């Protein structure tokens, strides 16, 4: 089994909210795009939060819209072995250097974790750094996490509105 690697972070100096996932799934890796699985609700959820119809945009326009609203993206895992796309199948992971990235983001106020695995690994990685940012654990946008319906997920994701701006 080969290692699967994350994508580069999507951030700029204006980023106020950094949304961290775990590791791109198979569809995302195949398309080389964050949240490329058609049933993943990430683009719907964050689009509703920032008031943009992100699912209807091409990928580059989606990323630009996020940056315009001061939202960044990355993953907590740099690389790992995994069969399929489920977080429960992640093995031998190496964490991304979140502290180093955070140090380059002067306006960062909030780190949001997209799902339990991202929250667990990310919180551990940040625990030693004494980062004084708001940390928000969000219900996963993944279709594998069906325990909470879209409306329930959106209520939690809407907490990010206080940090985003047009």
C-alpha cells in the first residue's frame, strides 16, 4: 500500500478561518481537488456559510471565493496509508506542521476541524504549541457521516460566520 498525500494549503495573509480536514479521499486525489466527491457536502456547507453558490462554480473559482471570504483549507495529515476513503482506515500517518502554517497567518482567529478524525489529530498537534485561537469541531461533510442530516450540520457550520467576511 502506498502513501497518500495531502494537497498544499489554500491560504493567504488575510485568512481568518482555517478549515482542516483529515486526508483527501479517493475522488479528491483522483481529481487533485479538495472535497471532489460528489456526495461530500463541504462546498454546499461552506457556500451557505459565506453566502456563495460554490457548488455551481469551477474549482479555481471556489478556492478564490473562499480566500475572498478569509477562509483557508488544509488537512491535518501530510501523508498516510489508507485503503479507500474512510478515516477509520488511515494507518501510519504523519501530521502536517500546523504550528508552522499558523505562524504564517497573521489574521488567523479560528481553526475549524471538518470531522472527528481531523479534530482529534489536529487538537493533539496544537496542544503543545499553546495556540490561542478559537477551535471549532464541525460535523464531517463526508457522505460517510450520515448520523447528522444536512440541516443539523449546517447549524454547526454556521458558527464560522463570525470569522468570515466578504
